[in-house]
C-alpha cells in the first residue's frame, strides 16, 4: 500500500570550488551524526527542511523554476547552520550561529543582527527530487549549486554535521558509495560530468530540470531518463529511511 504522507519541503546545496593545487572540481560533503534518525552517519550536501519563518524573508529570483523561490531562505539558513558558510557576506555571522541553530532567533532576525547579505544570484537550481510514496517520511527537495565564497571555510556544527570534506565527485563515489543515499549519489555523479565550477554552473543553467520521483521496481530505484541521469550501482548504499510495512 502506498504511503500518503505529506511531502516535506526542503533545500539542499552543492557547494563547489576549483581545487587550485591539484585541479578539478570539488564539492563539499558533510557527514551526519550517527545517532540522527534520518540519514544517520551518511555523507550529504548541506541542507534541511523548510521552516515557515524562512518564508518571511521573501527571497525571490524570477528566473528560477516554479517551487524554488520558497526554499531559498531555507538553503541559505541550512548551509550556514551546518557548515558556517554564508552564501554572500556578513560582518558577524559566526557570533549568532548557535542562536539560529537553537531557534532562539529566526532567519530574519539573524540577517538583521549579523548584518548578513545573502546573494540569491549565487544560487543555481540544479535538481528536484521527491521521495517515493512507499517511504514513511517523504521530502520534496530542491537542489542548488553555489560557488564557495572566497575567504570562508567550512566548520561543522558538531550537532547534525560532525565532519566536512571537500571531494572530487567521482572519486568519492568510488570510495564511499555505502555512506551516501541514492539521491546524493545520483546528483554527485551528475555533478561529476563537469570539470570546473564554471562548467558545472553553465551546465546547470542550460539543463531543463525534470522533477525526479523514483519508481521502485523489484527493489531497484528507476529514474525517468528525461531527467538526464545515468544509472548507478545501487548495491550497499545508505538507505536513509525505512519503508512502510
């Protein structure tokens, strides 16, 4: 029987950079705390679910596909909470990070107190994935690309994210496939087609985004070819959430 649970709006951001020493494109991966219920111990892109207070900030980009504007604030907030990175600029964001994480202040208050400027133009829509209906917890996740801001570094919050590493997409899949969920793997592989930040952003801007809701056929996830993904070995990957009985 299919699960009819309400979809949870969420955002996830692939933060990318060019490695100046070894060359090639890198993406930031965060390792979730082992004890977290959903995706515990998995490597993920920074992100999380929509807080209704995120909507009050009113970020907009008229060029974004339908459904992306409502999670722009979520993307900015979750990236900062989990990695300490401001996609933009700030005079004092770090001092208010814990207050934001603990929900003592919301996103609008944080922006005012920390004198933050988030740059909407630095986000590029990349993909949209919906959790299959057989799962008990379902997300409607909008994925974005964002270039790593200069003069910043990633610092895990040590609550949800316990480690942050810069990786080459294909190399990381080959070595740590079992630590990632299926959407993460598929989007990492898609990103791996690009050799630089500029190329990745160009590809994302030129590619039509097709919402992906995988079908489960004989235990195998199947994605609509129109979405532009190649197949990937699904054996031994991180399962993330449990199915309904």
